[in-house]
C-alpha cells in the first residue's frame, strides 16, 4: 500500500477539520432553533461559571459553600437575575471578577451583539449561495446589492454597539472610582468590609449595566442609601443597559450620522425593524412610546412609594427622594435595592410584582384603525398561524408562573406549615416573579418572624431562596432560565379561548 507523506496527511486532517467546522456553522446558522441555541449558550456559561467559582477560594476557608448554592449563584449571574442563596461577601476578589465576566456575557446588550454577528454570517452565507447559482436576473442582482448594503450597515452597527458597551463601562467604573475617592463615608464602608474599591467599581458597573443586581456587599445597596451621588451614577446605567436601550441606541446612531454623514447610519435610521436587529432597533415612534411608558411607570411607582413608605427612608429630603427613585427604577429589571422590601407596604410590593413581570420594552401604543405596528421585535407582522401541535399545547407565561409557584409551595410545604410568617404564598410569589423577571428582589428571611424559636436560627444577608430546600432552589433555577428566554414564549396560550 502506498504510504502518505506527512504533508499530505496534515492537509487531509486540516481539510476534514475545516469541513467539520463548516458543517457545524451551517447547522447553527440554518438548522438549529434559536431557542435551543440561546439555552445552550446560557447553560454552558452557567457551567463554566460554576467551575470557576468552585476551583477558586472563597474569603471564608470553612465550611465550603454547598455546590448547589454555587451553581445557583452561577445561573443567577449568567441569567442576570441576582437571586442569591449565599452572602456576597463570601466571595473573594478573584471570584468577583469571574462573576463580573459572566454577568457581562449574559447581559442583554452583549448577547444581542453576538446574535448580530450570527445574523451577518448567515446573510453572508445566503449571499454566497445565491451567487453560486449564477443567476443573471436584474431583480436578483438588485436584491444581492441590497443584502450587501444591509450587511455593511450591520457590520458598522456591531462596531457602534461595541463602542457603546466599552465607553459606558469605562465611564461608569471611572465615575464610581472618583466618587469613592472623594467620599470618605462610602470608601469607609468598603474598607470595613475589606472590599477592593476598584473591584467594587468594575463589578457594580457591569452588574448595573447588565441589569443583574449583584453588589459585592451583603446588604446590596442599603449601606449606600444616603450616598446619593453613587445612586445617581447608577440610575442612567440601569436604563441604558436594558429598559431604554433601544432609545439610546437610536440616539447613538443619530449622533453618529450627524458626526460622520455616513450612508450606513442613514440606512439604519430608515429601516429600523426590518434591518436585522429589530428586537432592539425600534422605529422612532416605538422609541418615543417606550420612553414615555418607562417614565410613566417610574413616576407612578415614585408617587405611590412616597405616599405609603416615605418614612421607611432615612436622611434628608433629597437623600430620601434619590433613594426612592433608585428603588423604583430598579424594580423593572435591575434588582439593586436600598430598602428592606419586607417592611414596605403591600400595595407597593404588588406594584413591584407587576413591574417585574412586564417585559423590558413594554410600551403603550395608541394604534389607529388600519395601522400596523410591529411589537414582536423582528419587524415582521405577527400573522403566523398556529399550525404545529406544540403551538396548541404551549401555555401562557402566567400559567407557567402559576405552575412554578405551586411547585415551590409543594417543595416547601413543611416550612410553610412550621414557619408561616416567612414562608407564606405572597413571599414565594415575589421570589418566583423576581426570578422570572431576572430582577433579584427578595423579601429575605428573618429569624424574628419565627413562631417557634429554636435558638439556632441565624440571620444572614442571603435571599429568601437561601432558606429553601434543594428541590425549591432547583425550581427557581428553572424559572431563571425560563425568564431569561421568555421572549420565545410571547405567543404562548394562543390556542386558549376565553369568551
């Protein structure tokens, strides 16, 4: 048998490897459902985050944190939920930096940037396939040119979004560092807790922009309630990273067009929803209604909070007003807190539950008769008929949330019987809705609310879920994944008719 030379073998191996990667890329671009692609992405990130946390040392040598709680924290960071079962001051600076990376990778802006790269590659592949058909039709040539111009604009948009990410994170970290250096009271808190100010600045900036809600301190932002300057730095980051991202993205495109007069930016401004980034690049009218709706929600919560729980805040009138504003802005999706939610009025908590349930781009659209405004985020009209069997059996999101609450009530039935003041249905609903909305608000757990004191109960600054059973925590992990991917279930429950 003729022997192959070493060079020929390496060429064959290289060719086989390239062919394998090409098949994998084709599968990801054209065959795999986007839901499974994103689910795989978040699960993979969660596993890597878990491994990094497990392999690095905590600030406390013993006992080591339970593995389930480490995985719970990993899922919470990747899905930007900030649900906690462990105290944050348990983690070392190295672990905090690991969490910072995974919060960034799980944030909506970053993941949308990855999706944008996939869209560009998919369009390039389609354009290559069309060119290989050697069609000479004029309309097809014009279509290819339009696709080329669209891809060029998408590529420039990726650069713009990358600059948006980098600049805001650099600006946020810098401003927080400057504030800490100029404010002895805030710096003293970190010194007492042995938290590196630079790590705090970077971690908090990434967490706030990603709307995760994790803060390196056990008490979250409660210890900084009267540091109004710090809260005012974080509020714009919250809005620009999630709820009002489409508004600021369109503003950035408009400013870039004015500064450069590049035709690609003009193309972005005109096409909006049909451009390939329609979930975030909304039309001007949608951006206006989104901004108005978000402002209205903030004002509504601010007024109700001040009317019912003004005395819950401490400090001057200015400090109280800023603290309340910070709290209500966080209720949509960020989850950072300057108040103990367990002492707030039920009416305010119910309003928070509604805010946590609503998707980030919820807006009131006064649609006139005969007018079509896309609300699906993809630019196409929502006219797809229910054809597949799975479309008939998929429930609405409220139905799934009800099922999750029932499951938690089953897993925690013994604690609900023996500790009803902490383990009540209302507290469980808040925890589940908070996990679904990827917010992170929690009622916490208090030993003072125990009916029968056993003398062993110890108050900790972990979330309410930290006292749940392993089965209950697992249910909440599923809820966090479900909430992070809830956009794929917007049409759930359409087969049900409620006359």
